[in-house]
C-alpha cells in the first residue's frame, strides 16, 4: 500500500492517479530510487548514532580518569 504524494490518502501500489484528489503519482522507477536513498540515509543515521555513542563512552572514561587523578593522595 502506498500514500498519495499530494493528499496523503492511502491507495494501492502501481496506480497512476490518486482516486481521492486525482493527482498523478510517481512511477515505480522513482519509488525504487527513493526507497534506496531512504535505506542509505537510515544506514548513515545508524552509523552516526553508533559513532556518537562511542564518543560519549570515551568522554565518560576520560572524565572518570580525570576525577581519579584529581583526588588527593594522602
């Protein structure tokens, strides 16, 4: 199932015109390309999240190390 790019109503796949608003819908080639781009964006987002999490862990380790080094040694 797909959605109209104009009015947002749900419709069956492979239709050329929306039965609700009458606007032309994108062809299958365009939809395939958009799906591929969406997958690439999703993959890049996951990579960025993993990198951010790794950096956060490194910062926490550095903070813990600095706190340990700053404690007075009696």
